[in-house]
């Protein structure tokens, strides 16, 4: 992709992220309906669907030949048929949107033939826009993000998720938390994977681990962490896919190997 078109892509992704975040915030202040997806801990609101539709309309107005993989599946086409794919989550942290009314984000990533070009995670409650462009670095609003501090595992503040999942225990989350809790400075659970990964890039958290996330949960966060100088792989150490579920580990590079060791990898964590 040419530099000029990459700059335009970035501007549009940031515009979409801000616009979607502002719409979520406005809708949050009005009554909205909440439905269960698969269980009482898996929620979707009318706002998730409206905001996804809003983002899709914005993307297609400028790039009618691009594909979109979105959590709410409101894109009419088949995402696998497009070279340039926008991977979007209109509200990452829907449970926080409903309960806390803070700590949710919009996540927008652009991939070209599987390569991540642009990632944007916008937190509308705090007006914080985390973004990155492949090869050009990561930013919070306009401040560059660079993981230069060498963090030891024992000094690290780590974050995890997947307690919403009925299979969490079967997948071994309790073992992971038990193993890590005594090795690190602290563990947190914020409830928006995109925001948690953006916080790793910003050095507010030192690492994030999840046994199972969807592509739209990590698509943007992964580009932002990598561009900030962090390491992001599956828990098995393999590159993340751009269009499928995966486990995720994203962290300060200083303790990547040590963290993997404590995760005690098995095939099921791939
Ligand atoms: P969501 O709010 O967009 O659903 C919460 O710990 C994190 O896990 C959030 O990023 C949340 O995204 C994600 N999440 C919630 N339910 C999920 C599911 N069934 N599969 C994968 N990720 C999920
Ligand atoms: Ca979502």
C-alpha cells in the first residue's frame, strides 16, 4: 500500500473510531435494550448493533471495495472475499457499557492480505484515542507510546479476562491466575480486551493474557502493542490470526519468555 493511501486509511480509521465512540456515549445516556446472546453473562445491546452499522456505513462510503468483519455481523458481504478487511468491534466491553458506564471502547483495525496496517482503540468516556500505523509507531492522542522501560515479571501489573466464559475453568483460567498471582506485582481484570491491550502499549499495564478472544477483540490492540515495542502472540507463541479466534498474550518484551514459562503451555492454549 502506498504512503499516501496509508495516511488516508489512518485518518478514516481514526475518524470512524471517534465517531463510533461519541455515538455510544450519547446512546448510553438514553434508555436502551439489552439482550442475552448465549447467556446472562454474554450481552448485546441495541447500541452495539447501531454503532456497528454506523461504522460500516462510514467505511463503505469512502472505501466501497473493502470488506468488514464485525462482531455484530451487520456487514452484508463475506469478509473472507476481500483483500482489505476492516476488523471492528463497535463496543468492546459491552458488560461495562451496561453496568459501569465506563471502561468500554471501540476497536477498529485495517488488514491488507492479513497484514495489520492501522489499529485504533478509542475510549469515549476518557476521550483517549490509542492508535498505530504499521512501521510508524503507536500513539495515545498525539503522544508517542514506546515501551522502553525494562520491566521484570515480579514488577509487572498483568491483566486477564475470560471469566465470562462458562468454560473458563475447563480452559484453565483458574490455574493461570493461581500460577501468576505469586510471581507478579498484581493482577487486574478490566473487561475490555481492546482497552487492556492499549493500556499495555501505554505502559499502564505490563501484560495481558487471555485464553480465548475473537479477532475483533484483539485486531487493533495487537497492532498498537507491536508498534509500541511490545510482543504479541498466542499463548503458544505463534503469530495471531487476523480473522479468527485465538488465545492472546501481549506484554513488555523484557519478560515475554518468562511469562510464557509460567503459562505452562499446552496444545489447548494455542
Ligand atoms: P465484548 O464486550 O465485545 O463481548 C471481557 O473480558 C472481554 O472478553 C471483552 O473484550 C469482551 O468483548 C470479550 N468477550 C466477551 N464475551 C466473549 C465471547 N463469548 N467470546 C470472546 N470474547 C468475549
Ligand atoms: Ca463487542
